[in-house]
């Protein structure tokens, strides 16, 4: 192995003497501190390198590594997929890497105010901005040749039960409530949950339909001598908390994993499934989010239907015994075709994607790109979950948050607010509690909306409602205002239909062939068309 530099001398400077040797352990620099348990172990021979990326107990192989001057390319093999990274060796022994962009980004350009009308508007010439890769910086913390990738222990394969888990009769419409993760992450505690519950009563969220108050990861403590799960010091008495929340006319949700550890590294339910379900029922828990996380270490991917059914049955049994049925939320990021088995495993809802972030690229990529084709799996009691709401968390403007709320409602998605409801601005509260939009989400027919047409940045999404009307979203994903047209032919309707604007709370008359509106950048005009 050649070492071409010492840590204080930049790689680029060293490169002029000989090809850089990247061998060693690299970690994300403080810019990526949220992921600082991710380490890259690299072994280089000549210009080629291999290695692995390590996060907790998970290791993913690095293949096809090549150094060419200050340029670097390699692939990381995750779940059978190869993700290709390109990178650059910079000064001060850092390496900037980027995976291919998943989503388009747009600017925040403002339109000149919406205009609308029936009939066809001349086609818009929307510009599509190129996707931007996300760059991460790595810094080397050791130049020693790393040990080989640890061999993982043998994994168990769990088969799903021959008979599907019975439907628990809950979540007849997509669940509505609040979840702690997006805003509070590990900062959630008993007081926060009580204060949020109080606020939801005072600010009208409860009365608008948001009834589940869900504690996400980081509540878990250790198990007692009998293996019973206990909450940690942030939650001194879960039963008392559940009583308090119930006293407000709300319900309490909790979180766990089929694996030994949760995603944040707390105690999971592995080999304690029935016991944990009984404990939660005894506390008065009404909702469980069950997050795959470390289950990858103990189960083969094929085990997901079986592992989720195991908890599904346990919740059903515990709920029947205690008289308190528990909504069951599957969180495994849409892997292994969850739509085809989620309901049979007892799930009322299942995540369809990775985690949402509070920005336009993340929200629009999940909402517009990653839900297409999933509508066939949604039905009363069983919902696709494109992840929790980011409305009010500050990373998007109100126009974008209205798009978020409209799209999630058309998708028959769970509406779980993820902001700090103790102090919510009036404009955000208006978005979250718009009754006409919520009625679309909660429509009793339970039919998920679909993309009816796409023309550049202009997308029309439509959802058939129980009363025979159609909710229609005219969306603009681009950086400048454009007209968006919903053609009756794309909606598979004919004749005269009247339009009501669900954000403006205004009737817009009737038309016989199409409706168009000028839609601001990243905005929406949400209509209800009725015969
Ligand atoms: C995963 C889930 C998130 C959240 C965190 C908690 O990333 O997808 O929604 O629950 O775990 O650790």
C-alpha cells in the first residue's frame, strides 16, 4: 500500500506526487452529523478499491471503486441494488461524494395570481430543471487498512400465516393525528405529548379529525426481569399519559420494531411480540407504528410478511383481550411489494417510501413520483402511507404546503401532522384544518386518487368520491406560474360538471369539456367537480 500524504497535507497536493491512496476509515464530516454513525472502510490496490459502508450492524459492500486523478467512482450494494457514487478528492483529506439525484428541484418563483376558466388553455412551455445530486463530505479518521467486512449472522426466514390476520375493523378512513418524529425526534417526552394534546383540543385540530397523538421512536427503556418493556425516563408513566390523552378525547400511539433495535437504536420487539402487544394494550395504546430497522439483521427480506403478521396477530389478540383495538401501521419503506401483503399481515396502513424531509424535492418526489400504481392496494381499512406531513415545519412555503395537503388528500393518505402544534401559526392551521380538503382525504369510498394527466410540470390528479363527484388537483411542479388544464377526457367524464375551489372556498360555475387555471410555482388548484 502506498500512502501518498499525511493528514495535514491535502490529497490534491499529494496527488501531484502519486495517485492518492484512499485506504482507511472515512466518516461523514460534521455537515452530515445526523448520520455520523456511517463509516466507509476502503482498501485500495493501485487505482482500484473495494470495501464496505457500515451503519450500526448493517454493512453494504463497496464495489467497482476507482481513483482517476482527483476523481473517484464506486458503487454501494444495498438490498441487491447497486447505487453508483461519483466523488472528488479535495484538499485536507476529504472526499465529496454524490449519488445520482432522485428528484427534480425547482425554484420558489411566484406567479401573478391564479386565473382560471373552462375550456382548453394553450399548452404551457414549462421548463424542467435538471436533478441535483446530494453531496456528502467524508473525512478520513484512520489510514490503517481496514478489517474485512464482518460476516453477518445467519438470518431467520418467517413465513406468513396460512390464514391472513383478520381485519381489526379500524381505520375505515385514513388515520388522522400527530406524530412526534418530524419535529421532535429524540426530544419528545411526556410533557411534550401532554402539551400537544392540550393544544390539539384548543386549536381545533382534534375537532377537525386529528385524533391520534403518536409517540415515535425514543420512548423505549429496558426490559424488566420478566422481559416486559418499560418506557425510559422521558416517559415516567405511560398508562397515566394514555389516561390523560384519552381524557382529552384523543388517542395515544406508540412505536416499535420487529428487530432487536429501533431505527434510533432503542429496544425493539424482537422475540417479545405478544408480550409487548399486551403491555401496550394494558397501557391504553391505540396505534402502533412498527418500523423494520434492525430486523434486517435477524430476518431475510422474504420474512417481512411473516414478521409483520406476527405482530398483527399479537395486536389483534391483545386488543380483543383488553377491549382496545390497536391501529397497525407498517413502516418498511415500501419494500418487497408491501401493497400485496400489508393487509393480510393485519396492517391498516403501510409506508410506501423512505423518510420524507421538509423540503419540496423530498415531498414532491414522494407524492408525485412514488405513488403511481399503488392505488390498487388502497381500500377501506388499508391505506398506502407516503409518510407523515411536514406542513408547518418551515422548509417549504404555504403554497408548497397546500400542495402537500392536497396531494396527500387525493392519495387517501394518513394525515399525521408532524409540526409543533403547541405554537402553530394561523396560516399553517388553516392549511391543516381546511374541512373541504380533509373531506377529500376522509371520503368514505376509500378510493385512492390517480395521476390523470402529465404535461411537463403540469400534473392533474383525480380521486373519485363516494357521492359521485371527483376531487381534482391541478398541480404545477415547475419554477414559474403556468396554466394547468384538467380535460374531461382525461378524467373519463362527459357533459356538464360544476367546479368548486376547495382552497378558495368558492364555486366556479360549470363547463362541458375542461377546466384550466393559472397555477403558481409548486402550487395547486384543488377542485371538486360535481354533475
Ligand atoms: C425511521 C422511520 C421514521 C422514524 C424513524 C425513527 O427512519 O421511517 O419515520 O420513525 O425511523 O427512528
